[in-house]
């Protein structure tokens, strides 16, 4: 049903540019493109969405994320229509879509304040 | 003091984006592009700005080299103690159009080879003329 996103890389003289492609969703013989721009990402945060708490607030935040992902390309889609789409998604599909939507959401933030990507990258590991 | 810092609300995304927006507009992005188009475009604009800066920097460096070269060639005129007092002519061609050292060596070798060939022809002609000369009685 939903087409998974793939990270596209554009070769640049210096380093590669990582792009997270939007999600394409087919519903009722119509194709919907789910993506975020800075305006919709800001509106989502203003509506109370907190990406850090998405794992603990599973009833509200994933659906809110899904709902706002339509606003960039389909601002006039009926909210009930989106709700029925959300309800029709299976558990696995939902998890996949939410994780891809989070990538798109974070892309709006990371693309604005990208680090210099120098050679001295911070190394980190998990404890234990 | 610490409590104050903790309780201070973090700036909203819209405020943070609004702070970044003027920078992107200064490097050629439009307001609508920044807010309403694909978010990764900012990366492309930043890269383009980096490339533009490198090109400008290269142009400035090259300009400095030309000035340096010109002053160097004028130095005999500028130096009052100089005996010659003649300025060298300015570069015939820009640095980028000038032959590389390898090419200069190649042309020199070609010139020498041509000179040798000419000398051989001249010698053989002279030898022939010397052979065919009328004998003295």
C-alpha cells in the first residue's frame, strides 16, 4: 500500500547530499504524497507534537504525525478521510510509515542546521 | 539561576526556522522556497554557496598573483638604484593560457630537432656542391 522511502544521494564535488524521499500512499485510486516542509513541521510542533515522546504516547503522536504529513501536498484533504486511511493501516505498516515520517520530519530540522561534516566526527557507542 | 534556565521554554521550531531564514535568503533562496518547498533544498543552497565562495576566493588569489607579477616586472623602473631602468613587458597570455613547463620542454626539443635536420640538409648540399665543383687545372 505505502511505498517505502529510500535515501537518495546526489553526488557532489565535496560530499554526498542525503535526501529522504517522500512517501507515496495509494488510497481509493488516488495517490497521496506525504512529506514535510518547514511550515508544516512547525505547525505540527505547535499542535503539541513531541518527537521524543512518540514511543510513549503511541495513541496520539503517530496519528498526528501522519495527519500533518498530508498538509504539504494535500492541504484540503478531509480529516476524516485521513483518519479512515490511518485506521485501515495494519500495525506493521503503521510502524514503518511512522518511522519514515519521522525521518522526513527530522530532515526539515537537520537540513537547516547541518554540521560541517568534517573528518573529525564524534564517535559514540552504547554502554555495556 | 539553574532553575531559571531549566524552566525557560525552548524556542519553537517556527522561531528557530525564522532565525535561519535570513541567512538562506542571503544566499539566493526565496522565502517561499525556504518555508513551503522540500526541506533538503537548503543543503543544496549551502553547497552552492560554498562553491561560489571557493570560486571567488580563487579569483581573488589569481588577481593577487597578476598584481604581484606586474609589480615584479615593473620593479626595475621602481628601483632607483637599478642600472637597466627598463620595465619588462607584461605577460603575453594569462596564466591559464600559458604553456606548461612540459609543453615548453617539448617545443624546445622540437625546435632543436628541426635545427639539426636543417643543418644536415645544408651539409649534404654543401658536400654535393663540393663534390661537383670544377677541377682546377
